[in-house]
């Protein structure tokens, strides 16, 4: 079963034929909202809105552990995360879709592991390749099959939020090798790995990062919204393509 985590602009999955919604309790508290169970095409799908269905939960307060645990306990076997990001690399401007291949984690203070201690031996997971190759391939193949341009590979910098970054901070991220910047990529990806859930991300570049191109002196939230919402129709088509596999 496919789990989909919706980000900014994707608080509802309009092409999901919902069978029922369920409030799932976890040992880590409540997820961001009820899980929506249904089908897209022939594929069973479970959807959760990362920021809540009213987009009320900021990135640093998302209960990532509860979201991932709820999906796993509901029978999900692989996860696609949808996220809006800022573009750092010169070819990753507003409207570009990206399937990243690497992460740099700059977040802090988040509940970032299921390894709480005291319940047994410490378990380490390999995180060399943070995104699952097979799920990345599903996304890339779906894009190509429906004729949707997509960039294969980028380094996602996960920052704390909820404020956007300074231009100097983006300069630093670029020196570190980051191509995209967002606020929700971690610890979500690592938690999925801990539970053995294959996980990959589909990122929409909603704006240039601070100090870049038309964000040189500030980021226009009106322009960001103008990119974000129409592009989610493209994201839904890609998900339909994945579910047609």
C-alpha cells in the first residue's frame, strides 16, 4: 500500500477516492490529522497532510514520528513525500519538479528517532542513500510516461523554519553543496528508514531561495502562491501515474 504525505499546497488529494478516514493513535502522540484511506486507480493509498488539513502546523512542530508510525501501522509499504522548496541551484527555478537524491540536515530540537533508549539495544540504520532507489524510479518513470519534466537528483537542505533563510545562510548552504532548501525533509526521511519503509520525495520549487534571482532582496509570498497551487495539479497527475504502475 502506498502512503502519501502532502506538504504545502497539498492538504487534500483531490484524485483520491476516499473510502474512509481514521484517527490513528500512536505511542508518539497524534499524527497531523486523520489518515485518509482510499484508491487512486488500482492502487490502495493512505494520505496524511503533514501540516494538518487546515495547514496549521508549522514545520518545526510537525509530529513526524507519529505520522510515520501511523502510516506503517496502517499497512503502508512505501511512502512518497510531497514538499515545496526553494531553489538554490541556477537551473532549479520556480515551477521545476525535482526528485532529490541526498539530504543535509540543519534541523535541531525535533524528535528525530524512534530509538528512545531503555527498550533494548540501540539500532543504527544506514543512511548513506537517504531516498529509496525503487521509489525514486517510480516517480521518475511516472513523470516521463506522462510527459512531465522532472529533474533527477538534487541535494535537499532541511532547515529548521518556520522563518525563511537569510541570503547569507543560503550562500552557506550552497557552499555545503545544497541545491534545494526546505523545512520538512528531516527527520521524516530518517524515521521512514528506521521503520524499513521505502521513502522518496517529490519536490516542487515554489520560489528562488533568499538572495537568488527575483528573491535577491526578498521573497514574494504572492508569487510563491501563484506557483504553488497550479503546480499541485501536476503533482496529482504524477501520483496518478505512479498508481497506474
